[in-house]
C-alpha cells in the first residue's frame, strides 16, 4: 500500500486566512480538481494536521500499479510546475513584522513535522526537545 501526500504547503492556515488562500490558491484549484477522482482522498486527517495542508492537497492511498504511478508522476510534475510559477511571481518581503510572522508560521510547521516524525519513529508522545522555540529563534537571529 502506498500512502501519498502531495501539497504546496501553506505558510498560514487557509481556513482562517481567506486573503492568503485567495492570493496563493484561487488559480491553483483547477489543479486539485484535475486529480481528485484519479487520486481519491486517503482517509481521515486530524484537525491539528489539516491546518498544515492546502486546499489542493493530494492525500491518497493505493496499491502499487504502473497506472497509479503514472498518475502520481503527472500530479507531481503539475504541482512542481505550479510551484515554479509561484516562485517566478514571488515578491521579496521587506516588512519586518511580516517576516517575523512568516518565520513563526514556518517554525510551527517544522515543529509539527518533527513531532510527527519523532512520534512515528519513537512512539506517541515523543517530542523533539531540540526544536524548541528558543532554539529556533536563536538560530534565526541576525537573518534577514
């Protein structure tokens, strides 16, 4: 059984930030619709986890087959090209408040990923203590 998650992960919870959702995902929704039937929803995702996924997430499970692998490759290619387009359109953020907010949002995502990885490897409740906010903020000092 293959478990697949393919996404252009949002920096902010798109359910609570409509402006962010419109800015980054409104023109990407046809991409999600293209694959929704070919790669159907895999299973339940916790609400804690769901906030780290975009409206165009592909979360699916399937038995290995050339047909499904070809569809997955096509989806990966389309998502990668969409990401490249977003990068071409990106504008450098210069507002210090927004930069700090973006860093904090990225930290929350990385902490969630690390916690999921550690709990998967070392059992439920494991938490990567070296990813604390203090360590993250110290490592970001002086970065622009």
